[in-house]
C-alpha cells in the first residue's frame, strides 16, 4: 500500500514518510543504512531527469544498473552502463552522473566504507597497499544480481544474508576488477597550495574566504590556486566546498540534527539552499535522509513520486 504524508511524500506500507523532490513522473529513491551493517550505505533509485553534479565520496561506490542507461562523467571521460553493467568508483574520485537515454535509469548502489573494503581485501585477496578498482565499468550480470540481492536481504531485515552476500560480492569485485591504488606522488608547490586551501575551507566552511583572499593567504595567485585545486581534487574550490558542506550535513543529520540546523552549521544560507544541493548530490532530500537514519532500520520504505511502482 502507498500512503501520503503531511510533507507530500509517499511511503510503502504506510511507514514514515519522506519529502519527495519535485521530479519527473516515475522517479523514486531510497538512500539508507542498516544498523547491523556498519560501514555500508545503500541507494536504490530510478532517475529520469535528475542529474548528479560533480562530487566525490569518502568511500567506494559500486552500482548495478538494472534498467535504462547511466552515464558517468570522470576526469578520463564519460562511461555508460546499461542493464547488467556494474560501475565501480574509488574514494575521492570526482564524478557526475545522469541518464544516458530519455527513459532514464534504475540502479542498486552500495557505498562500502574504505575500512570495510580494506578488511575484505586483506582477508580474501593478495593485494598489497590500498585496494581499489582498476576498472570503472564492467558488464557482469552475475555480480549485478548479487548487488541487488544484497539490497533485497537488507530491506527484508536479514542482516546475516546481506552481510554474507556483501563480503562475497566485494571479494569477487576486487579479484576480477581490483588492484592496489597508485601511491601518492611527491607533493609539488601547487599540490601543497591545494591542500592548504582544502584545509582552510574545511576549517572555515561556514564563512569561507573569497578565492582572491584564499590565494593571498597561501602565497599564490587566484588562477594558479584554481588550476592546482582542480588538478588535485577534480573540481574547483567552490564546487568542492558545496560537496564538503553536504558531506558534513549528512553527518549532522545522522546524529539527529534538523535540516534547518544542519544548513546553518555548514554554511548554507537556509534550509531550501541545503535541500537543493543535498538532493542533487545525495539523490534524496535531507528530510528523507534523516528519517531513514533516525527512524526504523528494518523494512523497505521507498520514497517516490506517486503513480509509479519501484522496479
């Protein structure tokens, strides 16, 4: 059964609602975590017009495309994956995502933490150093089926099955498409300036300096800093700052902060400002994100635009 809520959302089975961003008919998304699966977040969604701006993740991204085509923009170019395709992205790799066909795409995504992947790699592979993915996209319906199976088990509250499938799937991904991530290259003056700028923006997130003032503090020029920052982090400072604000807002929401409080704490002018950027980057509104992490952890509640059932 689908029921409405006071904020205009719809929920499966009459459970707690979540705000639904105005979208094309047929779009829906659920971004959540299960308490019994530490180090893992999940997203299952269908998007048509929604597009993700350039952003990065603390941990890894592994998604199985179940319908349509997803198009991911990376520094090296654009990749596409359709039904049976698996996309793998390493931590802190800047990327965009959007539909590759007019009808959009549906997918099941896993966000395992760096610690969880490292633990699985150490136990099941001979990889040395920091394990990661050397391939970004693969056509692997079997592994794609395992990823959707992890979602089904987690949504049923079967943590034992979900955890077992997760570890088997990540181990197989690493053995088939993994390798040690490249070691850090020696720092250049530009890289040092970029790192310094990142530290300043993290510390003064709610009231950041202008590019000119930031460059002056670091003893460089605005254009030199702009080039260096984009080279190191894959996006310019203002784009990185928006992404960082959303990441910090996620942690505040997980701890129980209201969206309006989180918005001001990270430097957004108001809650609508947070809503807009949060929904674009995370794929669900901050209210829905908070409710998934502070309410019931068991039972599927897929938030959607009424009129289209989840695939």
